[in-house]
């Protein structure tokens, strides 16, 4: 299968300013030399704790934030080299569903009007009556009724709002959708509904997803391949079905161990101590060295590079577990 | 007699001059040193249960009915003043969001100490020593130093530890924690959950843990109450609940949780929405979404009854077997 | 897999909700009635006034209230009631137009500053702060002195004195809304700055501006009266409440009605706008309330 998206050496850093004259007090490397590719029809998961750069990565891919360096090739075109006008047109092929369904719609717009907006923005013209039909079909596609179109966002539940967000993103028939924690604000039963919906849509519309989440169980269930990020760097790139069996990076293993199974007979064993360190002044060596239980002197001095594993994944560790 | 006994607890609000009852006749009891989890989705009434026990619903204009007996006293009959002295000293509450439950302008140590001085007659230096002891017990590194810091200087996990320290400092006998780990990263959540377990075991205090996360429940609770649309639908020991869930809602909820190694496409979902308190269906509130529902379910609300194995369940499927 | 549950809440638009809440707010209702009265009086002034507002009757000057002249007459024997009714027109026109000017300038400058940020923001904010730090009356006096006295100059002067507060309000709103998810989502759809600013950011930033503008109309009416009192406002025989009161000061002890009634008229009007504005503060936060 060919690659739909190819990211190489993508980096972005933010200056942190403080004080009266907004003096620069430091730089946070939010995304640091990240490279990966997504095949057509694949679901790639990105997992990590807060501050790992996963949401920044999503915004970089859509060029909502400008990267410092690197390249993003989508469908053979480098979108970083594209002029603004062309980019705004190209955006119809790559879309994003945001984390918080409660604030993802203009509160003054009815659902119908919100759903019309993508067409207006991309100058898609409709014959009389054609637009209503199209939007009713979109609402049905995500499991809502055409009647929901008359409602304002505040009248819908979180799950319904997230369905509307998905409908809005599907309006322009994109090939690639970035899902930034689409279920993090929802209840588990609603999360399951949304995940089922996405599974169905992927099949029917032949979509490619980048799925961002902090929930490793969810990611490993929903995705084909998973990228594990820590402090702006990829530490592991692994096929979803080998996560439970052969995680190569100690951090991946720690994430697995901190999952609470809904099963009292499986109490979580060892847990990772400490918290994600401040993103200022990253350690010289491996980003995970300050919390890793297998740490060796070399880990603190030399940064491990991503290298291939037997199963075709990648890991950045001097002493991978497998 | 049980340590905490909640009977037919009900809360009523007035919305547009119409009565709305988001909490309908909850009954359960818990013993000292026990960890009881209350699990449910948005709108299930789990947080409201905690607020009603603490007598906090009255403040937001709700009427509380039923009875709450705690260590022999009937809490709902107490005056607001008497209740205030119980809150914080005998029952401590740990709120949902550690980020907003600390006052940004005071040093965290002073905030913990304030709670202690409110309820105990201590000198400042003694109080400080006690606070430092608690902080150390909660695995707060460099307690002396953290004591002097302001909330914004601390990480999320540390803030939550401080909030827990505030709850624990007056030596309460019952700790009520409302989604204490929801705002935290997974690795930190694991640490905090373990901490809760250690505290309850070592101090022998009761913990009422309110959460939407069945994983957390399975890790630390002894018993669990499942709530749906303001009703308690199942109450059981965790081995029984996770091993053989009885209520169709509990069964469905457990099937909604993805896990590592699960095959793509095998996740189950409950269709439809949780009913809102303003238009709850007649009969069992779960019947429109229940795969086993029959005619009785549409008209009559099942009562919570004990079934074999010690679990209690509110479902007509089991009531028929009893008769 | 169609969602069985149909939207349970009726599809209330934000405006229906505002109206519904307003009807439940006593002070707001009183304010609305007062404002409506002013509007009606201003519109139907020529029909409502019992006498001509400018006809002089020297033989009947400074007459106390009587059946023929309900509020008495002024120093030129003109009917006070008719002049107050006609004055409502002036007050209303000045209030609304000058606030419209302020809001327009404020919204343009404030949204540009908030949206683009950086140097543009610093420059515009500094200008707004400088304007705001000068007393409005001083700016107005200065402007009237430059363009000359008269109703139009008063409107322009008041308009130019008050824009900074609206600019600051809208800038703050836009700064906080700029990072809202729906703005980001719209940008991800490929929307231009124009769409984001005019279709989403500005309309969603307006509610506090509307509240401030309502109260601002009251302030503008007072400022107009002040300018009128100082002789800088509408020129005779146009009856401005401020000018009427200024006239009355000379006869304060002989015919107090000449100063009291225009003062009362103004007080009631300003009260109306303030009550309405305060009620709007409670009513307008539609977005924050999930359910009504």
C-alpha cells in the first residue's frame, strides 16, 4: 500500500516569555525530529501523556502551526511549500476532529448552519434543495436525524455534538482525518458509540485516520499501528497487536502497566514513579532516562536514535526490552 | 450497625417551577475501613449522591429526603452549623479538579494547615509538624520545600496529593473523593490510586470513591454501586460485579471498555442516550436501551433486591426469579 | 444505528432564550418599558406635544404648572411639557447615534488589535488607553471647540470620546475566543481570516459590547446634557434637556420647575438604560448555560 502521509524530521519549538518586557526565558521543543508515515486506509495512533507533543503534532500536520523544520508530504505534495491559497483548498482533503465537542461549534449557529459552513468556505455551490438533502444525508451518516439540524449546540449531548463534528469534517469528503482525543470528554458508553461510528465510516468511506489519545487500551484496540511519544519525541512505533505482547520501549511498557483493567484479579503490578519532567532543559541523553527503571550511564549521555525492530516497528532505546 | 447508612436518599430541584428528581431513592451502607465505589456516567447522579451525603445540595437549592446515618448520627437532621463541624473533621471531601481546588495566592502548606487549625486546638509549630508528617506519608518529596510553594509551582500529581493532604489532616473517618484522578495523566493516576488504597488500609478509614472509570474501581474498591439516571441499579462486591455482572446496564457498560489485545470491531456499544433528569422514561430508566426489556419494564420501576451471592440488583429479570 | 432519541429540547435560538429570560427579570422589564416610552415619545413628539415647543408667550413666562401648561412654562413662556417631549427626541438621537459611532470605531479597532496581536495590538491599545485616560467631557469639549457647536458636532464628539471602552472590551473577548476550539475547527476547514473574524469572532464577542453600549447610551445622554448645559450642544430653539436646565439655573428660586422637570426626564431615561443594561448582563451569557 502506498503512503498517504509522510512526515520527516518535523520539529517545532515555542519560546516561553515572562516578565514585564516578555523576555524570553526558555524554549520548549514541543515536537522534536519526528518522522513517520501513514499508509492509505491505515489508522495510526499517537499515544502519550500531557506535554508529549501529540496535539501539537496534529496542528502541525494541518499547518495550523508553522513548523521550524521538516517536511509534511500529503498525497505527494509537500504542504509546507504550498502557498496559502492552495493550502486552504488542500485542507478539504485533510480534516480534524477536536477533543472538546462542547466548544467545537459556534454557539450561535444551528447545527444545520454549522454543517453548511464547510461548503461555503470551500465555495461548493448547490442547486436549490440540493443542500438540504446533502446535509440531511450527512446527519444520517453519523447516526443523527435530519431534525437535529434545527437544534443549537447547547441542546445536544456530548456524544451528539461529537457526531455533528464528525459530520462537519466529512462534509467535504476528505481522505485523511486527524482525530484529536475525540472521546476524551465523553462517557465510556458514548465513547464506544463514537468508536463504532468511526469504524463504520472508515470502512464505508475508505478513510485514513491519525488517532491521538492518552488511552493506550483505546489506541491499541482502534488503531493498526501506534506511535508512542514522550516529551516531543517518538520513542516507539509499533504494530497495535504487538503492544500487549512485545513492547520494546520501557516507557511503552510503563504505560501498559499503568492501565487499570476492569478486572479485580489483574491488579496493576509495578507503577512508574515521578512525573513527566519539565520540557525546559531536556536531559542530554534519552528523554525517558530520568524515570526509566532500566537506566544505564550511557542513557544519560547519549540520545538513542530510532532504529528498526524485528517486527518492522521502530524504537529509540539503547537497551530495548525485545 | 453500619458506619455509613444511606436510606432512600432523594434530591429534588425546581426547574421552571416543575420538580425534577435527579436522585431517586438511593440506599446503601458501608463499613469502617471499606472502600465503596460509586460508578456511573454523566447524569447518573453519582456526584449528587456525595453532595447530598455532605448536605451540600441544600446550598444549591435542592431538597434532600431520606436518611443518612453516619457513626450513629442522622446527618440530614443536623443544623448547618453542626454539619459544618462534621465536614472536614469527620467526613472529608476531595473534589474533582486539583487544579482549581487550591487557592492560588496562598502557600500550599498554609492551606493544609488551615484545615487542621479549624478543627483542632494546636499551636502553629505543632500543626506544621503534623502537616509535614502527612505530606511525607503521601510520598510528597522534599515536603519542607513543597510546604513553602504556591499551587502554580506544582505539577498536577503533586497538587492532587496536596488536596488529599488537606482532606486527611483532620483525621477524618470517612473520605469522599469525587473523580480524584480524572484530570491526571495515566502514570500519575496509577500512583494516586495506589496512594488512596494505602491510606484507607493504614488508617482504617472509609473511602467513598466516585468515578466513571471501572478500571479504577476494580483496582481499589471492595464494593461497588452502579448508578444509572439517578437510580442505584446494582450493588455488589467487586469480584461479583466484574466476574458476573447482573444488571443489563452493568453488563453493557463493561463491554464498552476497550482493552489491549481486543480484536478490532469487537467493541460493543449501548445505543441511545442516557435520559436526562427532566424527561426520564416511565418504569426502569434503562428499558429503552435494554436488550432484555419486556412489558413490565416499561411501567414499573424495579426495586433493589438481594439475589443469591449477596449482590443487590434492581432489575425485573431477577425479581421474577424471586417470586 | 440511528439515534433513537429525538432532540428533546425545543430548538430555542439564543434570541428566544434572551427574550424569555428578560421577561422573567423584573428590573429588566421596568427598564424595557422606560426605554420603550422614550422611543415612543421621541417618535411621536409632534403629535404628543400639547403646544408648540418653540412658540414664545412673553406674557406667560415662568408660569407654574397649571391645567393648560402641565409642567409650567420657561423664561420665554414656552410650554415645558412640549419642550421636554421634543427634547426626548434630541436625547435619544444623540444617545443612539453617538454610541453607534463609538461602538463602530471600538469594534473595528478592538478586533484588529485582538486578532492580529503583536505590534499592531500594542499601538492600538496604547491609543485606546490614552483616549480612555482623558475625561470624556474634556475630549468632547475640545472636539466641539474645533468643529463648532451644534447637534452634529455633539454626536461626533461624544462618539469619539467613548470608543476606547468598546475597543478594550472586544479586544479582550477576541483574545480569549481566538483559541476556542470552534475557531480552530473553522480554520482547519480552510476558512480565511475574513470568515473567522466576521462570521465567528466578532458576532460572538458582541454580547458584552451590547451590554456596555446600553449603559453607554445613558452616559451619552448625560454627556449631551452636560455639553448642552455648557452651551456647546444643540443651538436654540432646539430643546435639549441640558440646555433647558442651564436656562433654568438663573430662575432656580423663582421657577424651580424649569430645572426640575428636564432633570427628572433625564434621570428616568438614564435609569431605564441602566436597568436594561444590568438585566442584559444576567441574561446574555447564553453560551455558558448548557440548559435553560
